[in-house]
C-alpha cells in the first residue's frame, strides 16, 4: 500500500514539475526576462526533483522489505 501511495505521489510531483518547467521557460522568454522569479521557481523545482528521487528510493526499500518479510517469517 505504501508503494502505491509513493508512486501516486511521484506521478503527481512529476506532472507538476513539467508544468513548472514550462512556467520557467515563459518567464525567461518574456521581454525583459524575469530572471529572479525564474531562479526562485528553478530552486523549488530542484527541491521537488530531490523529493521525487527520495520517494523512488523509499519505494524500492519498501518493495525490498515486502519481499523479505515472508522469507524471514518462513525461516523462524
């Protein structure tokens, strides 16, 4: 169940990140470019990317744990 929730969270964050990338591109394409706003949004985007990567690692560890629990209980 945790794995499914993490995957949903990853999908949601990924979709938001794509939207943020488009917004950053629009800010930089304006005349004059709004570099400061784009920089702030880019920093938030990097933090979100780190969060997605952490969730992926957490999901892998959950899968590993789910596979090992039956093996451990079988050995006892």
